[in-house]
């Protein structure tokens, strides 16, 4: 039977990680379990930066952005000796279960750890929404709202000067933030893996808008795809639209989580703790939400699931442009 449960946050931070940490701790305490936090993700685990916590620890963190137990990246976590050390630390503290809050990379680390006899559960939290085993990740809604807030502001100034704005958003290699933001903002264009750039189509559209004296054009571009400064130059040459670029960057990671992310965090945390308490984790599981139902999968099954969240949106975005 699981008696001591530890929690860590890992990978890129996401708004709602604190709400999730809080919900895990409170759900565990409510079941009479001893609850621990591990600072700095897998790095803190290997170094033994582990602390037992009570309810006081969770006060006033539900609305805080970032992660108060901090996050880190530790590429060496794949190495057998490092994993061995991590498992040993948990054994030394007599911790029998670990909840990891993060993305696919975090889940791979948890999977490796489960081979050392630790029961693990992964909770998806990343602004990129790039996890195949869940429809949504903690932090995505907040980041999307932040992007929309920024684009609304850029629209004001873009419109005042009859400009085209190229706005780069995060997502790693996933277009969800770009596609959802484009739909929510009624953007004139979106460029991401799921909606690639067709220069001729874009330039034709912008030339037409210019001819019709449209006040501004907003194009949302996913990171890691192209040089937006180069594209801006081309747009100016080919369409005559005065064009500016904005990289929203890490602004997208910060801020107080929206209510949706806090609620998602509570539901997923409760599921993770319940699976452990009820003895339903033989080695490792990942929790998620599918069609608004909280679900769970074996880790390897979850990692093999393909991410296809934006497919239904492509036609709708084009239709409404
Ligand atoms: P995000 O995508 O939001 O950054 P993530 O969890 O995918 O979240 P990663 O940096 O990919 O972020 O992974 C977090 C940590 O998980 C890594 O720093 C590393 O310690 C561990 N990790 C990643 N991949 C593996 C792997 N294949 N095996 C063991 N550990 C891994």
C-alpha cells in the first residue's frame, strides 16, 4: 500500500502547476498519506532536495503562476547511474510513489524510474498542449488567453498605422497555440506545422486587403518554423504592406492561471492521487482528459498516442478568414 507520495514539476513551467501541486498535496493528506515535494524537478530528486509538507504549504498558491517548487531540465536523467541515484533517494526517504507534473519528456523520465520499483503517475502540464494522451494540458488555456490579450493590443496599434503584424507564438513543434489563437483572434493568417505557409496564397490575400484599404492584418506564426523578419521583408516587397514582427516569447509562460487551468489541475491531481491510493498503479500511469472525461493510460501507451488536436480547426480558420 502506498503511504508516502512525492510531487515534482519538470520541463518548461506552465501556469497552473502550483494549483496542481496544491491539489495533489491536499488530496493525499485527505487520504491520510504523507506528502512530500521535490525541488527543481529530476535534478532535485537526484540531489535529495526533498521535503515533507502539510496543508500550510499549499496556502495562497492556487492563483500563482510559475511553480514554487521550481522546475529544471536534467538531460542526464536517461543515464542508468543517475536513475539509480534518484531511485535510491526515494528509497532513503521511504517514498513509494511519485507524481510528476510536466510534459512528454517528464513522462519518459517517470517511465524509466518506474523500472526501479517506484510507482509513478504523470500529470500533463505544458503551455504547448503537445501531449497526445490528453485533449488539453494544464497551462494551455492561460497561455492562449495571454496571447489573445497581446494580439488585441497589437491590433490597436496595427490598425492605427495600417500595418501587417507577424506575431510569433510558442508551441515547440505543435501548432495548437497558433491555431487556437488565430481562431480566437480572427487572424488573417496562421503559419504552423498543421497549416504551412503558402507564400503565393498569403501574398495574394494581403495584396487584396491592401487594395481594399483594410486597416491591418494579423498573421500568427508558430516558433521554430521560419525567420519572421525575413518573411516580413518579403511581405513588404510583394504586397506593399508596412510589416512589423513581434516575438511574444516567455511572456506566454507567466501569469496567474485562468480558472479553467485551475479546475483542470484539481481534477487531474485528484485522479492521480486516487489511482495511487486505490492501488491501481502497478508501475506507471499518465492521467489526462478525453472528451471531458478524466482518463488514465499506462505510460508507454500514453507516449505512443499521436497528437492531433488542431486537425478539425484548419478548415474552420480558413472558412472564417
Ligand atoms: P515541456 O515540453 O513543457 O518542456 P517536458 O516534460 O516535455 O515539458 P523536457 O525538457 O522534454 O520537458 O523533459 C523534462 C525532463 O525529463 C528532462 O530534463 C529530463 O530530465 C527528463 N527526460 C526527458 N526525456 C527523457 C528520457 N527519454 N528518459 C529519461 N528522462 C527524460
